[in-house]
């Protein structure tokens, strides 16, 4: 791998920017200042340093984000703040992207990675990866609604896959529920609830596969996935 490509992948800047770091003598390979951006390096064998600090090569990055409301699940947007704007300059990389989408007003668990293969596996309709949501609903959810979710609800000209509706709390004009989906249609939770004659007023994703949203991860915060969480996602 060329040295400038390695440095860019490490997040030190664009290819043009890292060439300037090399020219300024801020990069050393095997404890020798390197002046050529074309130098071939092996990240597994060569010791590459930036201002005396060793750079540890990592191909794939995995983050768990507690998405706040008001940001969009995209890498860039002309109007709105995106989930990538939450990242610090230290952790931000141009190749990171959200795995799937949460609506702008929806909160909760969102995976951010640069591993396209894993993202495809998690989003593939054939895999039926479970996604669990907590919702506050205007209206009283009923046993009949639970049966309707389990049977399937007509959306986009076809029945949804059977879903699970758990009614945690019912008041006179509202409900608190948990919903488990095995697919990811556009606005699916809101549309399924609307089909039952009610309206979602608050929505939060709390689980994807076997990975749950940590109680101690504040809205707008993120952290790397643990080795165990990554193992659970990869199955």
C-alpha cells in the first residue's frame, strides 16, 4: 500500500493533505523520516509514526450511535444536520455511513460503519434481522391490534411480515408499546400503527439483532462496538 493512501485511510486528511505532512517531515517509517508519498508500506510489518506517535492500522470501524431526534440518517445533507455531524474530528472518516435509516424525528440505536459487507447482511430482506422499537401512541392499542400485527398489515401492495406488538401500558387516550419487526419498510412502524387507527407520537429503536441500546449512552453520543457486540451482529 502506498504511504499516502495508508495515511488517508487512517483519517489524517485527504491524499493531498497527507502529502504535505510527509513533505514537512511529520511522518516516519521504521523510525526514519519519510519524504516520498509513493513509498510502499506494509501496515502489519512497518512501524509508521505521525509526529512520533505510532499509527495502528484498522480496516473496518464499527460504532453504536444513540441517534437524537432532528438529525437525518445520511452521510451528508444540504439542509439538515446528519448523523455524521455528531462525530468528532478524531473519529470521523469519509467512508463511514449509517446502516439503514431512522426517520429524522426517531431516536435510538443506529450502527455506523465502513464495512459494506456487514451492512448488507444486516439489511438484507432474506436475513430478517430483528429490530425492536419503543413507541408512545396516541390511542389505545388492543389485543386486536396485536393479532393484526401478527397476521401482517397491507403496505405497499403486500402484507408485512408477521410482527410482534407488546402493550406495556395503556391509559385513557394513549399507549406505550414495543414492536419487533423482521424487515425494514419505509416508515413501517408509524404506518402499521396508523393502519390500526392510532398515531405514533414518539419512536425509539432499542435493539437491532442481539445488540441493544445501552442505558448509559446519552442521546447524541456514540462509542465503538464491543468485541461481543460485533460477534453478535456477525452471527
